């Protein structure tokens, strides 16, 4: 008999909303449609947040897994938390690593700088080796603890750096005029949760482009005539004294021939 089919894990989801807790239990025989027989893995859903992939033998028969949302714990200066924190516990220790998949929260500026941070009960933090798969941040963890999706930043002395998106077209033709900008819209999130104050704005243009005009966080350029195919870029940097962050962004531009 497949050991996975004999495994009976009761999974409790303690999801708190409006100060009230909701408790559900799921048995492995109710999850058979989510079992990958080839990989011998049970996929347990975390409601509206992602899932846990538990390989066969990682937990013994009758083990219990509890998942609840909690306040975000203290994290290192080089990460900015997004979304909620999830406290995951099991009645017995894991004997194999499991895969944690958490849905990318709102407010992510650069999804490729997202990581899952693990915080143990004694406050030790570690940034798990993470990847982006679809709309999820994915990482392997050797044990259950508190987990948070966070955005990695660069800390240089007391000045922290964060990357932003430069909006505009990726492909241009010779002689074209266009503009690029940085937006403070819904996708622009700063740790202080306040709109940034842009100081010391510097635009840098590399490639066959002429700067026509700069208006703060907007730049207007013209592509040189009779060029291409060639690649250039538009970059910006500025300081926000409200959050203490240096922001920078870059966009690659490809010039095509007619």
C-alpha cells in the first residue's frame, strides 16, 4: 500500500477575520484529487494565500498541521514585508523539506525581488531561496515557522535603495519621439506608506537618443535618424527623504529599422 494513502493528516486552517477565528479540518482522503502520485506529494491549500506541498514521509500518520494568520514579525532592514504573515505548525517535526507557495500580495513593485522570509519562534530570520512561478512566490523550507512574503532591498550604510519601474515603450523606430515616466500609482509602494517626495532626480540616457525635455519624473526623447537595430536604455534615480530610500529604475529600449 502506498504510504501516502495510509497517511492521515488533519489540517487545521485558523484564518482570522474581523477578530473571529474559523476552524476547518481536511483529511487526506478528501485531498486525493490534489495528490501527485508520481511525486508522492500532497498539496494542501492555504485559503486565498497559496499552498503547501508535503512529500510522502515528511510527516507521520496522524500528524496535524495548523495554519493561521498573525501580525507581521520584526524583519531585517533589507526586506519590506507585503501582505500577511502565516504561522505554520505541525504536531511533529518535518523529516523532509516541504515546498511553500504563497500568492504574490498586492503592492509588489518588482516581483522578481520578492522572497519568502522565515522567522523562527526565537526570532531568527532567514531569507529562503525563492523563485517566481506564475502568481506565486515559491520556496523550500526545512521546517514550519512564521512565513512572510517580502521585497528585498539593498541597504548601503543608512541609505536604503529600492528599485522602481520606468514606464514606456520597449520598441522604437528611428526618428520617433516618445516619453518615459515613473508612476506613484497603485503599483508604487514605499515602506512609510506615504507618497514619495522626489529629490535629486537624475535621468540617464544611453544609446541613439536625444533628450528633448525633462519634467521631474517624466522624460521626452527622440530616436536618432538612420540607426538600428540597436539597444539602449533610460534610467532614473532620486532620493525620498520621507522614507530615507534612494529609488532607481532602468528600462531597456530596442530601436528597430523600418
